[in-house]
């Protein structure tokens, strides 16, 4: 499944990332990780202290990638509205859900401070980054001065994460797309002429 050039630890991390996304922490057994990675038990325990250690490496990697992909859009050119719109409309595997957001539904991850930390940090970072863009938009007159940056940032994250849940529940991206369109309509800058 993985490239022959990929090292054993990399194959183990990638296999764990996929399995956590698909099955969650409890549903991801060491045996399933080893099978998916094409690695033996000895290799796994040579590189990682155990399942929690490997899961932490996988969650950190997923969180880093999520931040990088969000920043690629949010840090781009354009007005605040255009960057927020680009973030909301970017291509996603909506029916699979968010690999970081789904971890918040996993009781084992939430109960373990170490495993939960990269999830919390990533969602905090995203809200902070979005709040900064909303603030920029207010200062430049691109967005309504009445918007509260932290509240709008929380609304954007809630719309995306809630959209994933609704899409998965219905088996269709329609609910996700409707939520995004509705939020964008609410954020559309006023262009009233005198």
C-alpha cells in the first residue's frame, strides 16, 4: 500500500493516520496498523513505545498537514472575504469528515491529554487564524465592523465541522455545501451605494 522508499516508521505513521480517520482510536488495533503498514510487531515496537506513542505521532502529523493546507489558502492573496471563501470552498473529502475533527468524537483521544493536545492546538490555531483574517477585513472595510472576529471564527469552524457531520449522516455532501453557502451569504460584504 505504501511506497517501498518509505521507511518503516513512516509506513507505521501513515497506516495509523488512515486507520484513526476510518476507525478511531479504539478501532485501530496494533495488528491492523502492522498489516496496513506491512510491518511486523517487532518493527512497530522497535520504533514506537506502543499504540499511544504511535497514535500521537500520527495525530501530530495529521494536525500539521491540516494547518499547512488551511494556511495555504488563508495566507493567500485576496480580501478577507475571498480568503475565507477559498478556505470554505476548498476541495475536501466531505463524506470522510475531518481527520482532526473526527478525533474529538473519540472518547479515548479526548480522555488522554497527550493525544488530545494536538487536536486542541490545531482547532485553537484555526480559530485564531480565522479571527485574525476577520479583524483584518474589518479594519480594511472589507467586512462589517459589527462582526466579532472570535465569534465569526468559531462560526466558520462550527459550520465546517458540523457540515461534515450532516454530510456523513445523510451520505451526501449537500448539507455541507448548503451550510457553506449560507455562511458565505451572511459574510458577503455590503456594497450599498449612496
